[in-house]
DNA sequence: TAGTGGTCTAGACCACCCG
DNA sequence: GGGTGGTCTAGACCACTAG
C-alpha cells in the first residue's frame, strides 16, 4: 500500500503548484499569490511555502522580486526541459512534447576494457552486461544509448533482463540499487556508421555525446553509458536563475 | 563601502563550508559534523545550517543520509565545475584549474538580422553592438564567443566600451542592467574557418556550440551569444544528486 | 504606509540508522 | 536508545517596492 496521505506537505504543495503552472492557472508573466496567501490557502506555515517557492525559483519556473512579489517565469516551457534531467532521456523527450519509447537493439555479456574497468572501479576483464538501446520521440529515433553494468550486480542471467526499462528502473529491479549520483560529461562528436544509421543521419554529422556515470549512495559505480544525441530533433537547454 | 558584516549568516556559512571542502578540511568521502554541531560551532540555528547543507547537497558537494549523517561527496572536484555555471566561462575555466583571461578580437555596430531581432524582441534592422572575444585557459585559447546587445541599452559609444569585461560586468557598468535569467541551448557543430583558426583546431572538427540568451528581472532580453567550445581542452560536466 | 519577500530563531515531532 | 537528518510551526524582525 502506498500511503498517499503521508506525503510531505511541501511535496504536495510543489505538485499542486507545478500543475497550476503547467496548465496555465498561473499565467506566464503574471504575479502569483503571496507567500502568506498560499500559506493560508493550504493551511500550512509560511516557512513551508517558502521552501517550495525557493525550489521552483531555482528551477527557473518562477521569479521572485523582493518587496514586489513572485512572478511566473516567461520561460516556463524551457524550464520544464530543465538540465537536471539531462541524463533522464524519457523526461527530456516528454518535456519536449513528444511521447518517449525505448527499444532494445542488442545486448551482450563481455569482459571490460581497461577504460571501462577504471570507470566502474573493477579489474579489467571483469564481466559486463552491455545494452544498446534506441530512444524514440513520437516514433522518431533521437538518442542512441549504450549502457554498461557490472554483471556481478545482477542475480538474473542477461536474457531475463527487460532491456527496454529505464536505467533507474533496471538497476532498481534487478540489482536492488538506487541511483544517488550521476556525473555527465558533454562532448561534440561526428556520427559514426552505427549512430548515423540508427538516427537516420549522414555519417560525419555533428552529434552531442553524453558520457554518464551512475553511482549509488555509497559511491559505488552502478553503470556507465555513452549516448548519442541528435540536437536538431531534440533541444538540450538549461535555464538558470539568480537571486 | 561594502558592508561585509551584514552578509546573511547563511551565505557566510556557505562560503566557509565551500572553502573547507575545497581545501580538504573535510576530506572527500568523510563524514561532516552533524547539523547540531555546525549550529553550535557557528552559534546559529539548525534551520539556517539546514538551508546551507541543502544547497550544497543540491549542487552535489555533499551527500546526506537520513539517520546517518552528511558526507563529503567523492565528486567534489567535478561538482565544483558545476553546470549552473555553464554560461560563466571564467568560472568554468577557473574551476578546471586554469587561469582565465579574455581578449577582445573585434567589435562592430551593425543592424540586426531577422533571427537576432526576434531573439532580442526588437525590430529587424535595429542597431546592435557585436563583440567577438576569445577566452583563454592559461594562455591556451579555449572558447570563441560572439555577443550581441541592443545598442540602445548603451549610453556610451561602442569605442568607449571595455570589450574584455565579463558580460555580467559589461551589462552592469554600461547598461545598468542585472542578469536575472540565462537560457542556454547546447549544440554540436563542426568548426568553421574562423573558429578553427582561433582555437587552433582543424576545420571540420566537432565543437560544442552554446547559444545563450540573457534576460533582466523583467524578462527584457539583454544579450544573446553564441560560443564555440573546445571540449577536448575543457571539460563540460554536470553533477546531479538525488534525495 | 502597507504589503511583499528575505532572514533567522527556538522548539517540536517524526523517520531512519546503528551499535 | 541515542544520534542523525527530515518536516513543520509560529512568530519575530528586516529590506525592498510600490502607490
């Protein structure tokens, strides 16, 4: 049973405000109710309201002006594609207005190269599970991703793993691990034959390459990945706010 | 006069903790003092300590475990190159361990194209100031940047403007404007002749292109820019933490 | 002057982890 | 059980912006 009732007040308020922003109940550029008004409307303290508004402001959803009020950002749409989600391709695709889907292209079990072993804090030659996957936005392929996990984390054989799962779900279900950290490096590369054919682009075309490493709460490396990103089909943008 | 004394407690504490993390006073992976200990050490309330720790956790500098303690992230170094600063190249270069410098290559006053006008909410043909600048990391050129501002924002002629200034400083000094928002789009491109020659790379080499738009608190577009980024010389990375 | 957000406190209670 | 972080309150005072 999921105790919905016990979700923290702050999170419940955040959900409600995000929904109101998404649906235009608070229109872009308009002024939102004051902290005191919101506190009264929901019967909670001003401090709790403030923690939520601070979070929304940090994400660029709202803009706060001292002595004046809280305003809905004119960039709500961009802010929904927030960069914190850069590794979470489903969210990225969804917030660009498309329906995401994942298709497993191939998987194999193979020994780690020296570079891979170093990134995963393993000995070279340790067995890895490799997944090649293609992300679709409304049936158009937009991201080619390769993920590598230490085979030792899995209790099931490779064939039993549902390769179309989100990496977070996959690690949770088969490895009983939660992602606590992700480190993403961004590079520009030219499409090789594999990426070009899957993304339907010419060989040599510039692509974004995202190198991601996932860690548990105990800094245990859980997986690494390299993903090729067609930035003409999908926008990668960051909204940053100050004050 | 700058009233250092009146800086908020939370900010002063954050400065101190960041310094301790940077200098290894709290070693990577080790446990930090508890909230109560910090509150006592600095003679402030636990709530204030918490706001600071929450901020550091969101930036990936520390990791908090319920019922267990606050730990220094093993990724402090990467986290210092945090992506929130993606538009602030000086910070980016500095946090990669280099000394930043800016050199003005060229500047001109010219009418806006249709695309530029739209991005700046102006009529096509309105006069813009254009700055071409090169960012150095320890005397090695790493970023070629082009910035465009509406000329109407300036009270001085183009020649009087110090083109080696940080965009934030430039807008502050000559336009009396503060940057409140930045929206950054990331693309992969191939180096054209200009970028290649200034960055010392072959033509056609993949580069990162950052398209940035700066806005004031009132959503007034202040400047746009396109910057070419050599990702083999400078690392562009994002650390993301959950919980 | 009135209303807003910004800062800070003191204290309560809860949920979690460990020895 | 004792310590830790997580949540939340009530209320104080300050700093800023507007009409």
